[in-house]
């Protein structure tokens, strides 16, 4: 009798598990990593779009790079925010081909080098061509002609994407050598992580006094990141990478505003690169919540740049990526509820074309399909460098 009861209990438990599985297998919360429900929807900024273009050519360029951000990542953000992003103000749309010199699927170093310097190079290269010869970057050209320049990233500033705009090393892993390259430039604003590569180095040398000798205000505390200022700023706000968006409390938006306040004091103009680094890591993790929160965080920072551009009228804003990560597909959701469900083909980068969104003077130059190196040449021509 007892054995019979035990068998009945076991069979009942198995039956319940099967029913629960069948009921929930299409539930977007069945696999929480592949689902996202945004309960904190925000309204995109309200600007007069006609004010984004007041001059035929730009005085300033702001380049946003969502690391690993493909079309599905963008649409997941649109869905989670119930149908609207600030990104939708960037109405000129093109696509770039991201292949590196030696791989169909690029890494961030080769792709960022292509965008920053206009050369196709091998995976892992930072600001050098296939022969490891220095490739001059758009930031360096702008500096040399009197423009102000800045880098903002949610990663360590010595990480592949920001590094490629300022450093020249044969391998992205040479983080301490990349840090030393910052001393060879006159970049006006640097905001991100990477304190250990400047101050807690294996060679025992601290680069902080050398940065201060170059006139930088060096800060390590986010509370000291003031939006208004005219100082040369070097903000290393974490030992390595900044924390996730859910814990940053709007830091990227503050960083963009702080950079714009300082760079805009130059009547000649400026070049600013802003990277949303963590989108890539969410893709590697196949974590939809992580991806969406990082896309939305960068979009809020983009909103601050759009408000600036609408007031100023001479700023070209670009938003693109270095590659796609995860082979992400939005396979279900509900825009009215801000619910998105995604699936993935990979935990690595993929080789698909990358969207390029733009608005402002010269934005029409970025429509169509082209190599990622063309971003450099188009920006160079528009700034007459």
C-alpha cells in the first residue's frame, strides 16, 4: 500500500512538472536571462528637430559607440521603453561592414581602429595597421588642428574601443603601455575606469603625477564629477570597468554633460567619442536584461547630447557600434508593456552589418552601405582635417 502511494505521489509530481513546463515554455519569464520587462519607462527628450541643422558643415562631432550593439539590441531597447528612444531623432541611417583585415568577425580593437583611423587591421590591434605602423586617429588630427577632444567610456579607458582613438600598440592586452600613450596626447577630457593601469601598475610607477603635470584635474570619486567646469579633466572612476547601468545611477549622462561643458568652450569646435561598453558584455552573456538596461542608459546619455546639439545647431551626432554580439533576435514581446523576449545564436561576436544613425550637419553623408573605415574619412572631410 505504501509503495502504491509513493508511486502515485511520484507520478503526480512528474505530471505537475510536465504541465508547468508546457504552460511556461512560452512565458517570457521562463528564462529570465532572455527576457526583460522595464518598469521604469522614460520619455525621450523634447527638442525642435529643425534646430539640429543650423549650418551646412559641423563644428563639432559626437560619436556614440554602443559596443556590440546590433539592430536587435536597438529594437529590444525600443520595445522595453514602450516604443520610443532618443535614438529615433537620428533619422539618417546607414550600415557599415565591420570585417577586420584577418577575420570575417572582428573584435573591438580592429573595428575601433578602423573607425578611428581609417585602416583595416588585424584583430587585437590598437591604432596600428597590419604592419604595426602607427595610424593617426581622428582625435589626434582634431587635436593637431586646435579642436578640443574627449573620450567617455563605461569601460576602462585603456580598453579596446577608447584606446583605439588615442593609443598605438600592437596588442590590446598591453594595457599599461596603452595608459602611457595617454601622456603623449593633449586630449582635454577623459572619463571612464581603469585606475589600476595608471596608478597600480606592475612596473610600480604611478602616472597620476605625470597627468597632473600636464594640467589635468585627476579625480577618482564620482561625487567630484561636476557637470560645469573649464578644467582639463581625467576621471578614473573605477579600478577597472565601471559598474553596470543599474548601479551607475545615471553616471554616463553626467559624464557626457561634464565633457560637453568643457569641450564647448573652444570656439574652433570639438570631437567627442562616447562608448556604451557593457552592451557587448550583455551580449556575451546572452542576458537580455543586461543588454536592454545598457542600451537605455546610453540612450539617455544620447538625449543629453541631442539637447546640446539642438541649442547649438552645429553639432553632428553619430551613433553606431563596432560589431554585433550574441546573434541576438527579438523573438517575442509586447511594446505597450515594455516586454521583450530574445534568443541568441552565439556568445561571441558576429559578422553582420552594423547600423549607423546620424543627425546634424553632414548627416546625409552617412546613409548607404560602406566599410567601417569610411566613418573616419567622412568625419575627417566634414571637420576639414
